[in-house]
């Protein structure tokens, strides 16, 4: 039996991934850009050659669909694999309002390949992690990360790459947790429904390359107003196509709108803060480090919990 432990951090997309050009290989309809978060992490230990398959997350044995998704991922690494134990621990509560699938599959890709005695490079690990959950492709690096849509049918050109390290630009992401309860529609199901039924989906896809180009330029120039605009536009374009799906994929709650309005008010008062949202009701706000506490204070009026997070988070194998 061989064992390996890896840690990886969640990431938040600034230019959004929503929709798949190939569902079986999990290839995205659009390219995306994210920041990896420091502090919060998933730590995963894999024992390759155990008495029986076992998947444990946060101290609880998981079964059914959740375990099947992890075991299918291990089968991709080696279809003739021995029984494997996966023990995974998140240091952030589910109620923190952050998706854990990105850090989970990035940590699993690292730990499982190391335990299997393989030494893939990070690009190959990104291709592998993508097949567990798309956003996981981006958690193989810290800092600012781009995930290419790629053109190849086999998906080998659809992996992430590091645009800039964490210390390139000292921003903060303020996370306003409007609700910590489980989302009614998961992102995979939501995406597929959106692309099958929303007449706005092609417009979201068509706008994405230009959003990404302008956002990359803004990161290189450290131009927060330019980046903030592209991030908010990508977010609203994604939510417009979700809401126009049938039945609608609508994650917004009353508190969501209150937070979005607060950020607009802050901006009118001269505070450089811009919002983004994912497949849930929580609002994430990008701003300068010096203004993060003031932004958080205002959001506390509408959110049950507010966290100020730094950019960082290189993954590693212990
Ligand atoms: C809204 O990566 O969770 O957070 O590939 O189906 O597992 P699957 O989806 P997932 O979707 C993330 C969607 C998003 C935007 C983003 O992270 O880019």
C-alpha cells in the first residue's frame, strides 16, 4: 500500500465558466479566469491498495452518488486500480459559501497520482482535475489562473495555466454569506439545463473571449476598475442565461440583491468594490486590501456571515 497527502485551495472565478462543449470529458463552453484563495483548503490523503474502497469527507463516510464521483475519478487514473481509501478534510465550513469541488478534485488529483506512483506535470494534473469538476482545473496553481476552453475533441488543450502569482496584486475578496444552506440545483445540472433551454446562452458564450481578453489586460495593468467591470459583466451575463433557462436556474435571494445594491452604493461613494456571484445566493466582492474591512462592515448589515480572504494558495503534496 502506498499513501500520499495533498492540499489545494478553492478558487473564485472572475470570468465565469458556465456550460460544457463536451459533458463526458467535462470540456467548458467558455474560457475562464480565477483567483485562488489563501487560508481555506482541502487536505486529502489517498491510500492506494487498501482493503476496500472508502471515501470519507470531513470525518463522515460518504456513499451513493458522491462516493461514485470520487471512485470514477480514480478509475480514470488507473482502470485496473486496487481498492483505494480517500480521506478528505476541508478547513472551511460548507456554510462559508464557497464551492469545495475545486479544491477537492485538485487535492485528489495530486494525492491520488502520487499514491499511485505517477508523476504527471501540473498541466496534465489540471486536465485530470477538470474531469472531476471543471473549476478544479484552476486550483492547481495559486494566484491568478486562466483555464483555456481548448478546441481539441480529446480535451488535452483544455487546462489551466498561471497568469500571475499571488503577490502580483494584493487585493481582497470579501465573501458575504447570504445563506449557507445547500443549493437547490447543483452547478453541473444547472449548466446543462441552461445550455439546453436558455435562448441567451449563445450570447453568454459569444461574449466570453472578449471579457477574458480585457480582464487579462486589467490584471497585467493592475487596473481594478477595468477588471471589476469585466467581472461584474461576466457574472450578470451568466446569471441572465441561468434565469432565462426553463425551469429557471435562479440562485438569488433577497439578501443577494441587498448586497449587490450595497456594493453599488459603495462605488458611488468612491470605494473601488465590484461584485461577483456563483451558483448560489452569496455575493463576493473584489476590492483593495485597505478597503476590505470597510466593505465587510457594510455587507454585515445584510449577510449572516462575512469573510475577508486573501489571494494565494499554491497546492502541494506533503
Ligand atoms: C458558477 O466546476 O462546480 O462556480 O464542472 O460541472 O463540476 P462542474 O462545475 P463546477 O462549476 C463552477 C461554476 C461557477 C463558475 C466558475 O467557477 O467558473
